[in-house]
């Protein structure tokens, strides 16, 4: 059974997710997805984070040039920290970058350092590449 089958349609699925979102202190949202932005604009409080692709706003994290950058979980909200480089992400496609950003945001939200996250992203890319050779 798929998620949409369970909920009946995409709108019901989205509404179920929004009910959960309203009960959280932090949410990892993909601000590059117009449907996510449209559905959550009235729900998301300022402390919730998003993954922007075009520019990196204070309180968010995302891609700047060839870097994954954190402005959501840094000590000084006017500063930014590099999480990893795009070259370290596997697979090297948009959903691979989105997955890496979501994982990094989740890890940062529970206090994992950017250095540890960077090493994990690099390790994942190496393991995935090795597995493809079998």
C-alpha cells in the first residue's frame, strides 16, 4: 500500500503532514518545492528551518555555489558554516543534494557538528561508489 493509497489522495496526505508540522519545534522543509512552500507558509514559525536553493537566508541551510552551508544551527545567526562540498555528495543529482541537506539538517538539529556531518557525507559517497562496483 502506498502513502497516497492510505490517505486517499495527495491533499489528504499533505493535510496529515501539516497536522504533524503544527506540533513540532523544528521542521526540515524543502523550500525549493513550490507545493511545500505554498502549503506550509501559514504553518511554519520562524524557528523552523527550510532548505533553500536560490539564496541562503538567516535561519536556513542550503547550497551556496559548490558548498552546503548552515545558517540555521550556527551560534551567530549572522554567520554561516560550511557543512560539505557538493563534490562529496552521492548521487550527484538534485535529489542526492536534497537528501544530504535533509540529513545534515536533522543531524544539526540534535547537535551533531558540521565536521562530523561532512565526514559522514564523504564516507557515504565512498561506500556507495564501492557498492556500485559489485
